[in-house]
């Protein structure tokens, strides 16, 4: 029981309530679809949180009980309060894992942790994406074939304005001529961060078995190894006279 | 002339005005000492800026005419206005180089670009530091011996809470039992960032020939390769029909 | 049962048979001491192999049944046959993990996989080493304190002539003024490689609890994620007409 | 004069002599075409060498006078003598730069320095390649647009079995659905290595202005910063009593 990874799936939960096309794919919201396939695994205990809840569902207590946070947001980034952003980033720096999905690249949380604009090239023509595994020996690639295809996806293309990832696991090919670093690992403080590009709301991408596999793997990879406060200034580890 | 690297040396310029011990080492301020040894090089055009100047000497025009910014700050980090911090970070992301010295690790600018706390272990007993070159084939190591010594320095020790550097050039040994990643390269947006640890104000460290060599090398390394705006969203690079 | 990590501990097994001082510390050989502390873990199935066995104990069948190989060698590197070296390297490239200990840095296997000389600075005065954890959020650092001490160790110092590690987990401080990247992660082909510096034969280093912890962690980290042959030339993945 | 970068362009020089199609594009050999466009730069002094010359044109004296070596080979890798391979690798480890082009990925030299199989996916249908710059602030990207196109190229696709590059500068898109890390930086010993994928002999790729720009930039990047012997074992840097 104490080995369970406590996952919180966060979603801005807007398109599903306002667009029939999206609601048809995710009737209870993207967060519930993600929570649904994660629930098939034995080692996750799962809760969800959304923008409209008090404190966006991310009060300190919830975060303190979260090992890995999944983040999906798109058009409501600016409505996430700075206080919650600060709380989430601080919790990551102290050890919580973070999996940022698709348009979450422009979330305040991700941009603050990266220190860059996180912009990219994009267009939306429902084209084919092929996701290539370039690091098959990485835990996030466990069980994946050499590549998998998503038949209709929004294009995200380079240059993706992120710091060089610590590890690059996936690179995507798009039919219209672009490439994208679609699976990127980072650490910030004691927290492990994975950015994963697939997931446009108008396509059934979180129903895709390999997409589900990547998210599942990434949660296990991002689960905390060490938790603590980074501030250790002034700690006299080794007085001069002891040598 | 157009190949000159335009350098701005920024200093909070406080200790030199309030502490005799520091004034004896840097009578005109740390910034003037740094500007002085840089002036011996043919390829730098140099200006300085300090905290007490209007906009801390870093108005948009000055930054736009700066290729690489050197940053020294210590006890006045919180007095640097958020507007200037934002302006500096934005300019780095668009291509300006940044060399952060010593206690600048806790500056608002460096922390914002790193996305971490940037804390470290420290104490001050005027101990010996030995700076080891672990990447002698890096441009920032040009002309350095296998190691150099600083006879009296404040100790900065691991764990230094930074993202994994893109390149690690220097590791320091301290007499009291600590190690430190003392020369670290990063990129953020189009800007190249070098953090260099030596430089406590109560020791004549910026008069040290190898310390001067590292700073000189780092300016050349950090000079912009590409300058531009990272925002390219919505740019239709390759319409589907052209394939 | 199928989740057991199959470990083979390889030792050149020379000093223990010829030097009383070493035999006193490792009466049955370094390999047996390592196998002994690993046997306390539930998830390892362990065998040993030594230089004097036929094919050095590393026939194809043994390697095929090995998930992670530990390598300790010192003065007999040149007596390891090129055929076995080729077999080990090939198995690593196909997914087997490899943990190289101490003087194994000069083994034919490690040098072949690194592509560099793997030389370093060294001397032997039984000095103090302090091993600092600079990447506490890495699986190999699990359960470690901020640093641990080895009271008497041979000094290994920079510059260590290796490629830049994929991840740097540990940096060591030595009493005589040197630093060393003492815990380094690499991948080659599908295999994960960890180099760990402590372990001179004249000191009881493999009896040290934190040293044992690192080796235990490293085995779990290096266990194969993916196994296969790298050769896929000429495979027509996507005929032009299918787009 | 002493700032000239001494370049040696090596070519196996086989296809140009046996295939009319190739000879039409490179009448004097790929090496002469490359030497030709490099000769327009002020800071290169250029010589060429080919497989059929004594010692393949790479005697010790030539290598000692070479700052950066360009390597193009395809079907004659096995005819390069092990002695010359050893000599080239040793010279790289001591500081010479190396730019490996296209099918040179399977050369003995590159494979020995990488420690991996260096295999990849490939097919030849004269398809379109689009080379994306993902690291525009890197010296090798100087002067490049966001991407450039090669209208007909052999496809090289992932997974490319190389160690994780120190820096990834270019990623290519291929019309048939593949991606490739087409511009990769490594260091081995004191030598800097750049692998650059374009260059199939049946297409006029080394006449392409951006391809020429990359090669030109890469020579400047790979020019030696430090030259020396990596062997420093047993050097007593800091006797215990001096502390």
C-alpha cells in the first residue's frame, strides 16, 4: 500500500463542456478518461482536479499527498492563479513529479519551471503524426514499438523553445513536414518532469493504447526518489578543524 | 568594429561603499575592476551599470546594445525591480549572453531563468579553493592549466540546486571537504548562460589571472549566435497540399 | 520469479590470492563479498565469474542469462581475451546493464564502450574521500545522505578522460586536493552503464553500507528496459505510396 | 597565418570512379567538391586524402598537421587499415576535430569512437528531406534558416544507434515518415566530433548552400581548443603534507 504512486490528474475542463465534438470524445472530461485507464494499473491511487474547483482543486493538502501531477490546459492558462502556480512549482522543486501534456506547454507552471517561452510552431489540419522512440532503453519507452502512429493530430513543430532536455525519449514526424521533440525529460529541484506532446482535444488521442502506455510509464518514472527542502544555506557540514 | 562584443558589467555596488576591507580591494567597485581587465582585450566594447542608477542602469536601450551581460549581486537581490528582471530575462531569451558571477546565483534573474531555488551549501572561513578543469576542450577552458588555486575564498558546496548544466566545465575542491560545480553552461531561449562561482568580495579574486581568463573566455562563448523572437506560433510553414 | 534481476559479479580475483593484506579484507574474493551483500535483497539472483575460469566465466550462455554485469579488474586487464571483451560489449549493446567498479575504468570493456582512454590522475596515500550526491532525485541515489565518507581510499582525480556522462550522480572530494566524477551514467546501444569509483582492494570499501547501497541501486537502474539487436538496416518501414 | 584551421578532407573515392551518375555530380571526387567550397573561406588551409593513397593519405605527419578531419566513406569501410583507424582515433583523442559525413556513420573510425553499432534505418527512393534547426544558438547553426530542404536524398531514420549526443543541433524530416538526428555533437578525449547526415553520392548534396554552411561552421566549431596526451596517471599533483 505504501508503494502506491499517488496521482492527481489536473484538467482545465473547458472544451468538454462547451464543444460537442470534444464532449463526444471525452464525455466526463479528459481528466476522467486519463484517470480511467490509469485505474487499470495496480500501483496508482488516483484523484482528479479541475480549474473551476476552489483553488483549482490544488490546495496544499492535495499537493502534499500527490506524488505525480498530470497537467492538461489549453485556453485558460491565464486563469490559473499565481498562488496555485507558485504552490505547484514549489512542490515540484521539493520532489513531486510532473507530467505536462500537449498544450500544457504554455501553462504558467511549465513555463516557470523551464525559464523559457515554451513557444512552438503549430497548425491544425488533422494530419498524421508518427511518434518515434529514439531512446528505447529509457523507462518511459517500456513496451513501445519502434514507432506508433496517431492518425489525426494537431501539428506541433520545432523549434520548441525549451532548455535542452536532460533526456530525449521521443521525436515526432508530422505529415506536413515538421518534426518535434515530443517526449522530453527534465529535473527541477528534486522533481522529475516529463513533457509529452500528443493530446489535442478534438481527436481521441487519450484512447490510443501507446499514448496511454507512455503516460503510465512516465508516472512511474516521475515518482519521487527524494523529497526535501532545497534550502541548506549556512549548514556547517565540515568544520575546518575536523580535517 | 562590427565584430566587437558589447559587454555590460552589472554590479549591485554596495559592499565596496560600506566596508573598508572590500573598498581596499575594489576601490572603484567590482564592476570597474572587471571592466579594467576586459579592456585589455581587443574585441570587447565595455560599459558598466549599477543598482543605484535609474532602472539599475539597465534600460531597454542599454540591453538592446548589450551582447553579453555580467551580473554580480549579493545582499541587494530583492531591490532589483521585477520590471528590470523581466527585461533582462526577455533579452537573454532573445539571444543576449549572461555571465552570472558568485553570489549572483541567488539573483532574481538567474533563479527565474533556471526554474529552481539555486540554493547551495556555504560557509566563510577564507579557505583554499582549487578549481579543476574537467572539460579542457571547451572554449571557456581555453588557456587554463589542469587546475588553479584561490588561496582564500568563501566555500560554496553541493548540492547546488540547479538544472543539470548543458555542459560542465569546472568542478571546485574546498579545503573543508566540499565540492562544487563551479563553471556551468546553460541555454535559455536563444541566450547562452555561464555561471562561475569564484568572487567573494572580501578576497581579491577578480585580480586572479585564471579567474580573469575564465570570464574573458566566457564572454566570447556567450556572444550571440542567433537573435530573434521565440514566438512563431501559427506560422504555416508547410501547407499540406505542397507535399 | 520473472522479475528477478540476474546479476553476474565478475572479478579478476588476483590480489586476494597473492596479498595477505587484501585477503584479510576479502578472504573469498571481492566478488564473493559483493555477492554476499547483494544476496540480502529479494530481487537479485546472483552468480560470480572470475578471470581464471574457462572463458573467464563469461561464456555466451552466462551472458545471455545476465541482466546486469558487475566488473572489477585492476592489474590483469590485458589478460582478458579480446573474444570475451567483444562478447561482453556486444551483450551490453543489446541491452545488458554494466556496472564498472573502481580500477575497472581501465578495463578493455569499459574503454571500448567509452571510445576514450579512460585515464585519470591517481595516487595512494590512504586518504579520506567524501562522496557527494549531486543528483539526489536519481534512482542510483535512493536512500543516500547528502554525502558519505570513506576513511581510507586511493585517490582518483580529474581529468577523468571519459565522454560527458548522460547523468552525473556523484562527485568525490579527496583530502589531498582533488575532485572526481565518481558516479557516472552512460548508455551504449540498449545497455545502461554505471561507473562507480570507490573500491581499492587494500581497504574494506565493499563493506561500507553506502557503497553497498549505491551498487544495489545501480543494478536496479541498469536492468534492461529493452533487449534487441541494433541492426535494422534496410528495413522498409514506410513505403512512399502509403502516405 | 597561425590562426588558419588546417583541414584534411578524406574520401574513399570509389563511386565517382565507377558510376557515371556520381561522376557527373562530382567529377573530381566528393573531396574536391568539398575542398572547393571550403577554399572560399579565409581561415582554412585545405588538403585532401583518399583511400588508395599510401596509408590512405593519412600518415602520422599529415594527421599531426591536421586540425579537423572530414570523413566520407560508404562501401569501403572494411578496407581502411586498422593501423590508420587507430592513428586517427588517437589523434582525435589528443585534440583533432572530426566531421563525419553521411555514410561515414558506419566507418571504423566513427564506430570505435562512439562505442556503439551506429546502425540506422535507411532506404533510397530519392525523397525529400527537410533539415530542422533545433539549436539555433549553436555555432554550427550560424547563418541557417529555421529549416532547409534537400529535394532528393537517401532516407536515414531512427533509431540511430549512437550514444546520446552532447548537443543535438539538427533533426531531419523525411517524406516517407521518418525522423533522424542529423546534426550531432560529441567529444572524445580532447577532440570534438560532429556527425552530419546529408550527402548521398547520387544527389548533388555537397553543392547545396546550407549543407556547405553547416560543414563550414562545423569545422570552426571542431577546431582544437586544447591538445595533449590524456595519460596523466601517477602524477602527484598535491602531496598530502602540503595542505
